[in-house]
């Protein structure tokens, strides 16, 4: 309780509230402009938080995450282009609603649904995290190894249509994490005489490279179409466009979509786009009028927007309790936590309780800011969609360099950003998902350290991974999940072949 | 490039990467007796990469339906792509010796010009943005956030 009052004092002061507000607004802008994303927003602003007090820094990141996910609905409805991958399913009904002259209503309902989804996700985070942390206290090194293997398998399987490419991306991420000092004995590996590599690659640098620089190079490849105009719908909105009666009839939709979003958030490596799509499909299947989905009804917008924002709370659960990020934005958060000396894990509630409560409060405040100011600022956010990409993207590139430089104050990191940008580009050419690369990079050290510690404790006996029930359960789950995914992939391929279509292994990433 | 060619190339790149990783793992010293050593996991990951990429290669070669359609390479503007990479390289190499402000001004102007087309090219506006933004960012980081950026030849 004492820690909670410290957290209240840290969050509810003018400077921190201003940072949450600024983060939420910037997040909405990044989320709403196609080509920029919530991930990019959090990545670019992460280095600026290094010099801040931990709660303030984390509060800014929380605002960016929250606003970034919600902002995607603005362009999804007005331009029929999802501003972030999370809003893909918002286009299905938001677009047709705009065509029917109900763009304002779609926007209002979407903002409200984002707020409700976020709040339900935060409540789940507050209740599930301490329980999961208690369970995690029972985990040994071998069990953590099992968790790492399971997480890597699930990420590789779910982040694209082609499991083998997902696995290769994850393995590449682990390989990159091995550059520099090894865990346990601090032996130097793969540094090829370059002392700058001794500390290994910084997660911020990898993220900026793969998520921002790759996109800018791709924009260069596509520069002839950068100025292509899209027809922007006009909107008119009173309140949130939803009557009390409509709100009551949509309560089951809010609840079911939130639960789906939270569950997807907790699973490692899959993000808001999958959450939104699954909730949309579930709501369509549950509906009494499934034929109306896709023609422009609020049910579809609510399902998608509630779920993608509920993912936020869900993705924080494994992050705080085990140090395993639920998606890429949570992965950047992990960087933010460790920079401020907060170690995620089962002991986080004992060692850094005030910061955890600070994150909870910042999430709630940011949700309120988002619902109020996204609605009030709609005309401005809609106007910002007109910013020309040929000016915006080079500015983002300069900010990427600033971000990479500030992470360690060395130009070497800026140069690494370009290398990772090129790796990201090659992965895009090969149609490989990039999320497993990031999660592999984060889970690599956890995988190695726990494997080595478990083997040390068991005097080199591998039976420890089978005799420990928790580890054994995770390893069996990994095998079952792998088999299930391979079976599903083969089935989909067979169906595609019988229908005379080629089975494209292109990525579908959240 | 067809889907099949793309997947074969992808597998080949990872086969080479896995082999190189395994080769370089052989030189990692073993320090602690009771430990499996720092070379153990890199070797294991390298072998996994080799197995998965071999499996991908075999599956792709056996799959006759995966040829797919040829994507039109002309869709990509290679001058724009390679120009962007070249400008980024020059910017990153110039950052330390020339300093943040000057290198950013030059990069921003060149990159905006490269990405714009005849209809929306406004050199005066681009020049104003290219000069104002780096100065503002430098001021913010140097004097507000107190995180100095590379100074270079100007020394400020």
C-alpha cells in the first residue's frame, strides 16, 4: 500500500501527467499516419526516456503505446488504410461505414471501444500479474528454459504462414544476441576483433533498424507512389456516435472481444492485428446477422478496436512476470524497464512495486486521455494525414539516428542501425516475419543462461528437463504446438492446391 | 523472382550463415569445468539453422506448385532504393567527423529531394525544413534533455 501511494505521487504530478498526455497524442499521430506505427513511436522515444526518472520515462512509453494502437483507426476509417497493423480488421466495417456517410460515427465508436478494451485489459493485467508472479516463483532454471523454448516455438508458428521461415527468423535473432559477452563465464564471442561489439548489440538499435530504417528504404524503393493521394472521407460527429441502448446491446461484444485481445496479448509474439482479426471473426460467428458484417456496422468496428487495445494489458502480463514480451512494443518496454534498473520477473512486485503500480496508473490515465483527446482532436489528427511522406520519412530517419546514438552515445550504434535495416530489408524480400527475430533476440540470453545453469545444477544431466514437471509440460506443449501448426499448414496447402491456387508463404505480421 | 526462387535463395543464405556460425563457434574457449561452455549454444543454434534451412530447401525443391507468379521487378524503383541506402551510408559515416547539424542538413535535403517528384518538389521549403529541424533537435538534446549529439568540425 505504501508503494501504491508512492506511485500515485509519482504519476499524479503535472510533469508526469503532461508526459502521458504528450505520449498519447504523439502515439495517436504515429498510429494514424500509414507508414508510421506504434512500434516506431515507442522505439524513437525510448532513448529520450533514459535520462528521465523511471516512472516518468515509463509513463511516456505507456502513452505512446496506448495512443499508437488506437490512432490506427483514424486512417483505417477515413482512408481505408490501417494506420497500424492492429487496425486491419477495423477497415472491414469502418471503411463501408465511411462510404455510407457514417465516418464520424465509426470514429466515435472506435475511440470508445479502444478505451473500453484498454480498461478491461488493464484490469486483467492488475489481477493476473500478481497471480502469475506467484506461480513463476516456483520456476527453476530448467523451467525457464522450457518457457523460452515454448515461447520461441509459438512465435515462429504464429507470426507467419511459413513456420520454417518463422523459425529461421527466431534462430537468427538468437544468433545476433550471442554477439559479445556470453552469460555465465563472460567469454567473448563473434566480435571479430572489434571492441565495440564486446557489449553486444543494443535492443533499441536492432528495433530501430528492423522497424524504422527498413520501412524508409522500402519507401525509397516505392518513391514513385509515395505521393499517391487517397480519397479522404469527411466526417461529422456528435458525442461518440453511440446511444445508451446501442451501448447496452454491445456489452457482450465489448467483453468477448476484450477477453480475446487479452489472451492474444499474453501469448508471446503475436500482436494487435491477430487480436483484432480473431475478435472480428468471433463476433461475426456469434452474431444474429453475420451477413451484415463487412457492409458497415458498428459491431465490426467495436470488436476490432476493443480487442486490439485489450492486447496492451495482456502483453504486459508475461513481460512483467517473466520478462517475456507479448509483442514487439512490449519488447521495447522490456528495454525501457532494464535501462531504468527494473528487472522483470516474479520478484518485480517485491523489488520494484512502485514502478509496477506506476505503470498501471499511467495506463489508466493514458486511456482516459486517449478517449477524451482523441475525440476532441479528431479534426487535427485527420488533417495530419495530409503530411507528405517524402518530407516525413527523411525526418523520421534523422530521429532514428538520434535515437540510436543516444542509447549508448556512440556513432557505432548508428551504423549498426543501417546494417539491421538492410537485414530487415532482406527479410522482407524473403517474405520472412520480423517479429520472431526480435523475440528470439530477447529470449536468446534467457534460453542460453537457463540451459547452462540447469545443466550445471544437474551435473550435466539432461534428464532435468524431463523430470521437472513445469519444464516438461512446456516442452511437450512446444512439440504439440509445432505438430499442430505443421498439420494446419499442410492442410491449407492441400486445399490451395486442389483449388488450383499457389500457396504463397508471404508473411502476415502484426 | 518467383516464390520458389525466393525460397531457394533464402535457404541458401541461411545454410551459408549456419555453416559460418558453426565454424566460428569452434574457436570459442571452454572456461568452467562444470559448465557446457560458451560454444555449446552457438553450435546448437548453428546446427538448428542448418537443419531448418535444409528442410526448407528440400521442401521447396520438391514442391512443384510453389513456382508462383513472377513479380514485376520493374515495380521497384531501384534508383530510389539504392539512392536511399547510399545517402544513409554517407550520413552515418559523416555524422562523427562532420557533426550532427551539418550532416543532418545535407542528408535531409538530399533525401527529401530524392523521395519527391517533379510535381511536389519545393526546394526552398525543403531547405528550410532541412536546416530548421536538425538545429531544433540538436538544441533539444543538448540543452533540454542534456544528451549531447556529435559536434564535429563546427564544435558546437
